[in-house]
C-alpha cells in the first residue's frame, strides 16, 4: 500500500459510504453536515457490542488504519458530531 496522506475528505467519504448501510431510508441524504446520531444508535443492536454506532466506529477505525492512517482517540460525544467535524477531528488531532 502506498504511503499517501489520509485526508479528512477521504475519511468523510469512508464515513458517508458506511452510513449508507445503516440508513433506514434510501432517500435519506447523507452528506458532510449530517449528524451521526440521525442515523446511528447506541442501543439498536442485538447485543451490547453490536449497535450501529459501535459497528460504524469499528469499521471506520479499520478503514482508516487499512488506508495508512493513524487510529486516534475518538471524542466521547462523537455520535453527536457531524461527519465533517468528526473526520476533521480524526485526521487533525
């Protein structure tokens, strides 16, 4: 894998692609300004560790690492952030 710099734009694209899988409606507009809590939930899984929020976080962290980025500590209130804000935070911290 090349050592290209992972940018917040790339991380935002990854997040939006993942969010489409969790959206309850195909008509839902998923863009950089959507709040993650509009799509994800912390108590919507079949087990404590399989909520849409925990799956999204794990898949995003894996995608960042798999694309040459560093896994950073996520803010506690990340689910209440917008895609743009969280992607900036994860890249620029």
